[in-house]
C-alpha cells in the first residue's frame, strides 16, 4: 500500500471525543476532519463498531479515516456501548438499543458545527451489518452507506448457521466476543472510574454462544436486523463489497438483485479485509473508490461512479490448492446488472463417478444402465479437516487445502476432461434426490477444479440440514428410507476452469469441524439419475477487454506501533492411530504490540481446538481459549476466557469460564455450565 502524506485538505485529529446519548450514556469517539471544517462544514462518515478504537483498531482506523478527512470529510470512529472506553454493557449483536444508539450518534454528528448536516455510514463486518440495519431505519441525515463483508440475512448467511447447520465459527466468534467484552477501559482516558466500568462489564459478561444456540431455527431473533425481511426499507444508495475468501460474498448478489435504490457491488479475491488491505491479492485502491462514492452521493459531484458496471467481479483463474495465497490469478470483469442476462444456467447430470450433460430424451435405457443404481455414502468424521474456516481471516492461513483426501470419504462425480475453457459466475445449485437412514441428517456438496495431475482445489460448497429442506423456520424430521428432492445452493463464485481440467462435484454426510455433525452417523442414498447440478455459465465473450478499473492501494500513514514480542500462527491436523483421536488445532497469537502514541502494550492470543474420536459423533468437541492483556506502567489488566462446546444426541453442552487479573492477582472469576436441547440440528 502506498502511503499518502499530502492531501487536498489539512487534517486534524480530535481524540477522546464523548458523544452523549439520551439515557446519559457516553460513547467514546475519535474524529478526523479537515482543519477548514471549523468554517466550511463537511459531511460526516461514521464507523460504529465494538473493537476498541483506542488500541485494537487504532492502526487500521488511522489508514482510512484520515484519508477520507484529507478529501473533505469527517471520518468518525465510535465504539459501541459497552466496548472500548464507552459507557455501559454490550449484551449481544445488533440489538435494538445498538441501532437506536447509532441513530442518536448520526443525529449528534449532523448537529455539529463542523458538519454540513449530512452523514453516511461505512464499515466491514459488524460495521457493515449495522450500516445496513440503520439504513433500513431511515435516519434523516443518512445519505449513503458502504457495507463490506456483511449480510442481509442473519440466520441463513452469517457466522452462526449455514443451510440450517451449526457452524463451528459460531463457537469461535462467540468466544472472541466473550474475550473482547471482558476487557477494561483505559484509565488514561476514563480516569479513576475505569475499575467500576470494568467491574460492571465483568459482572454482566455472558457467553453469547448460549443465546445463539437457543435459536437453532429462523425465528424472530434472527429476523431482527435481517434487511432481507423488507428490502424496501432501505432508501439510500448502497455500495456492497466482499471477497471470494470471505464468508459474506453471497449478500452482494442479493442486495444488487433486491434493493431498488442506486447500488453497486464489488467482489474481489480477498478474505475478511478492507480491499485496500486485501489478501489474497490483488489489493486495490479502494479508498479512492470510496471518495468517488461519497463525492457523488454526499457532495453532488459527478464522478461517473454510477456510469460504470453495477458489479465488478474478480474472475479467478485456476490455482493449485493452498491454505494461503499472496495473490489469486484472475482478471476484473463487469456486469451491467444483477442477475446478469448473459449468465446461462447449464445442467450437468450425476451418473456413477461422472458429471455430464443431460441425456438425450431418447436414451432412457442407456441412462438407466449407466446411472440408475442408487449410490450410498456414510462419510467419516475426518471429512472436513481440510475445509478451512467458514470465513477466512487470513491469520493463520485458513483456506481449504487439497480436496483429494476429503473426496475419499465422499461420493465423487467428475466431468470428462474439458476440451475448452469454462467460466462460471454466480451460485451453483445442486439438485439431489436422496433418502436417509436417520431422521436427522445433513448433506455437504463441494465443487472443485481438478488439474491434470489430480490436485483438487475447492471452488465453492454448500450445506443443508435435511430437516430444513422446506425452510428454516419449521424443520421436519426425515422419514427414514423415504425419497426426497432437495436443492442445495452453493456459495456464489467467479471461477475459470481451463481446458485439460475437470469439474468435480463431491457429496458427503458431514463436514466437521467446519459444521457440527448430526446427532448420529447417517447413511444417505443418492439417486444419481434423478440428480444434477446447475452451473451459472458465463460465456466467453469475443473481444471482451480485461478491465483495469482500480488504482494501486493507498492510505494515510498508519499510527506507529512496535512489536515487543513476536506472535505465532499454527493450523495443525493430528491423528492418533492407536486411540483414533483426531484434532484440528488453530493458534492465533498476535504477540505483544506497543502503541507509541499512548504508551500501551497489548497482548492477544487465541487457541482453538476441534477434536473427535474415530466416528463417535458424541465425541466431537470444540474449545477456545483467549488471553487479553493491557499494560502501561503500573497498570496491568488482563482477562482469560475459556469456552467449550460438546454434545449428546439430544443436547448441546456449554462450559465457559472468565478470569480477570490485575497484575498476577485474580480479581474476578465466574463459571457457566449450560445445556441447550438440540432442535433438529
């Protein structure tokens, strides 16, 4: 990334700004704005998240908010109620209280003498979520939003559940917030009352995992904050952004399809990162694009931003399987609208070990002879060890590895060797006719690019809890051995398959530890001659020029920080062939970082472990440990959290522990032990 040191506007930084709310709560804010805004007011752009602006996001914030301020905006970073140095307690994601707080913050910003009365919202992940949700509430000053790595559907397309299956990232993410919510404010900012604020947080800190497990189907809990319930509520322009290695690319397609406001979409090769910091690369000049977006909608400048394709997409080229990439090969393409009129859904029929074009209607006898035999699969629990994370955070490397070992426990269907290049754009859909020998079952389908040497790179995948086959709000048990027809949508993708390669579809009955397995082993029977996959083929366009729509990434100079102690990252699969114990261990240790501006040391470490014994479905277990520590002079505050999720055939069992320390003295300790009935999961 190129560091920009000179901007059209000189920038000032206002630290430790307090924004008052109507109930007496104060929220901590940092504001970058043009010096000239004292006499020439500017629009304000809000990022509203719980990740501690004073330290944990200080470096990242200092790259893009001053950049926006240097181009004539007020970049405003606010910690949610109960996070960082803000007052109060953070009780869950996207509560009505949070959204009302956001509306109050926007109203406060619009009234400041340096603001011209117009506001916008931007953010990645949590900040992208609440930007969408607050936009649906139509605060009067809000003119446009940029939502990155977010979703319009909190149940079906978020970190908690996928296709009605419980994701292990639900445990991972709940554990992350358990740790973050336990952290103290900074005495240098809030003064002597820091310990009272911290104690209130500790006493009210809860493992959110329990609440999320209490809602295993799509109910009012998840419908709240899901803008897909009423797309028409959003009335301001929307820029929606994600990456193929992220967990949230599907929402970009849906927002472009269903919103009826000015909108644009952008999907690159990135993981859960801002595109100017994007990995895998190429990173892009996203902040320049943001300035064009805001200039158009907040200042009325004709930047041409709405004259370009509605959707920019990174069409990925074939790549060898790897758990991390510096750069994904590919090219930028553009679509004038979504759904694209040029994408052609093309069916491929499943046959024994083969994936081919539909048979000629007159070839019924040959079809029965070739593919009429039912195919059965009961996957070992080891299928999924190389799946990577549901959402790639790129620390440590967490992308799916070579799928050949996964394919060994799956039904596999390959095309013939391709004689010409194929490109797909959108969401493949697998249509299966199947039966199950158990009333609760799941099915996983994976699409892979198979190179001539046999290596299989996963392109996309989908999960379906088969009790959710008719919807996520009213699951129904399966009748064993009864035949059902189900559709399994895969994550949207843009992928090229070169000539000489094959396209592979793999079907399995589990995908642990990416998703929690069913209560007991399941054998599925797939009736191949009645099953198919629809691929969204994008025809090769003669004369289509490769686009180069983005400049090189650039940003303001990041706030200086020094690494006092190195971290480590590990992703280790282990198998004991005596006791048949297997495990996936993930270490995310960021070491100790010293922030020069505030003379603060910060330590963060997370250890995740997912384990099981042979094919004992009751042995699956996930555990996450976090350590957070803040040190300055004599001030030394730390929290250690532990969360474990286990199960029986009838319930989930959560054990959690929170310990807080001042120096070496433990000042707070609490344990939780809770059981939640399994609800068709």
